C-alpha cells in the first residue's frame, strides 16, 4: 500500500539507491510510475506493507517501509532489490556500484570514483567539510542529520589523515 513519503513515520526503515548519474525528466517519470505500482503491491508474507519512495536530488531513490504497520521480510527486500535492478536495466542506470562517492558541493552533486579520491582531495574537489552522502542510514529519521555529513566525520577521514601525513613530510 503506497503511503506518501512525507507521511511515513521517522522510524520507517529505508534503503537508499544512488544512481551513477542524474535522472532525466522522462526517467524520473518512469521511476515514479514504476515505484508507485511496486509500492502499491509490495507485501511481506502476504501482508501489505505501508511503503513509499522518494526521488532525491534527481540522483537517489529512497524506498521506505513503515514497519509499525507490517515488517519487511527477506523476501520482500529481495523483491525491492529486483525492482530497482529492473529499473536500472530499463533506464540504463547503475544503482549498485559502490565505488562512486557522492559529494554535496556548492548545491550540486559531484560524483568521484573511489580510485580518484586522493587526487580529488589534492585538487581541492573535496575536503573535510565537504558533505558526503551516507547511503548506509536505515531510518527516515536519520536522513535529516545523518544522510549528508562532513567527509571528516565519515569513513573518508582516512584519506584526510593520509593527506596530512604526506603534506607534513
């Protein structure tokens, strides 16, 4: 059963899928139509899920389930992953590459491949204060304070430590 995303409680479980590029307006329409249909019929053990989705920054899909209504199960989560994979195939988008890091920089998203993080740091493409998207959060409530965090407060701090060691030598 589809529930508008803003009506999901803060405790709702979420999954964030980052695209390898921004969505076009036509792609956003296809994503909305597909996920509207999916969330309307999404179930766990034949129990309707109170579910929703949001398209964020034209580059992320956030799926949400109000587990106060019914809890998502392994099979229902697998079904959602399958739906996202199908969307990716249909639209030629990659939602499952974890080697591209999304930064929020000057009101836009900048994607830096993992192997270019050190070079990007050296070229001032990002620093300890640049916000990075933490796509591992698991509740809607965490989105307000935990989705975009300073790189220096994320796993990326190891790059900053290495850069300081190199510049001090």
